[in-house]
C-alpha cells in the first residue's frame, strides 16, 4: 500500500525544485508487461547476462545471443507505455522534468511523449549491420529466421543497444553527467542501482547537493545512503498520484 504522506511529500519536493531529472530502470516498464532483469521472474533468472548479453556472444555465437534478444524483442513489440510513463510525460509538459536518463531499451518514454530522454544503454528499436552499418527498424526483423542477416550485405546485425563488454555512448554519458551534476532533485525510479556507470548518477546528483528520491517497491543500495527517502510502491501508481497531488497544490 503506497503511503499517502510520502506521495504528498514528493509532490511538495517536485513543486519546490526547479531542475528535476529522472533516472529510470526496468521497474518503470514492469507494469507494461516487460520483465525486469533481477528479482523473481527477471530476465537474468532465465539467461546469464554475461553469457547471453555480452557483445562477444553476439559476435561469435549470434544464434545464442538472439535466443534472448528475440525474447526481449517480442515483449517490447507488444508493450505500451503505462501510467507511470505518461505521468513523466505530463511532468515534462508542466516544466517539472528536464530530462530522463533511462537504462531501459524499450523506447517507452519516447512513445509516452517525453522529448528529452537519454538512452544510457541505447535501445532495441533498430538494428545495425556489424559489417556495413546498414540500419533497419527492429520490427522489420523476421524473428523466426535467426540470427538475422543484413539485407544489404548479409553481414551479422546487432541491436542498437549497449551490450555487456561495450562502452556507454560518450554523448549519453556526458549529457547524463551534466544533468545529474546540475539538478536539484533526482527521481530514481524502478532501478536496483547495481549496474555502473548508470548507478553512479544518483551519487553524482547527491554530491552536487541535489535531493535524491527513490520510487520502488523495494529498497536498494541507495536507500538510507544517497536517497533522502523512498516512496515504496509501483512506479505507475506512485507517479500518477504524485502528479495528481502536484496539480492540486496551490500555485
Ligand atoms: N515499479 C517500480 N519499481 C519496480 C517495479 C514497479 N512496478 N517492479 C519492480 N521494481 C524494481 C525492483 O524492485 C528493482 O529494484 O525495479 C528494479 C529492477 O531492477 P533490475 O531488474 O536490476 O533493473 P535495472 O535496475 O534497470 O537494471 C540496470 O542492468 O542488466 C543491466 O542493462 C541492464 O539496464 C539494465 C541494468
């Protein structure tokens, strides 16, 4: 059960703040039917990330990598934004959210309407040929003929997501660092805060003097160390109620 006073507290913090940034993780999309990575039923229970999610597996054992990738792709193609995604889009429209740094590769923040989204781990919306660079939408991939080959040169194709063993795109890293170090409030939503360098963003915000608030049914390594408080509950429900509460506050 979500604590009503924590909802009101977060709405007041959002109203007071002037440079708000969100860091979102897989928990943001659980209510859209996309499995998270860790915890019960998580993707990493089914597939060892270092085995299936590593760039070397995609390079040298593509058929194996595409077993997991096609699973993820099928879930993402069916998924729609949930009320939490729409609440963040509303916050941006209200001028109360500068940017979302997302670890997710499902593209749902864009679909919900947020314009300033930093895709820290890239995305699964398109794939690129590892030989000639030809890029096509993932929806064009025939998931029954794996591993997919480039339609231009028959080379191996790679989703435009960041795999284990790959560097974070420098533009995403720099923009995220800039947003985290200049915000006065960071909302950390649906992430276990265990994977770096994404998980260093709340520390950067905290060290720059920002208030860090978590939205998550469970505590994380940030709780009680970096975050001022945690609103325990599902992101969709919590964010929708925070925006409703924010709108009811006197201007
Ligand atoms: N609302 C909010 N949070 C939720 C919900 C929900 N409905 N359901 C689960 N959570 C929380 C879990 O408690 C957990 O803290 O979401 C978090 C999901 O954690 P992970 O599965 O570890 O996902 P994430 O933190 O995004 O992982 C980071 O690890 O494997 C890599 O590249 C992958 O981007 C991913 C990164």
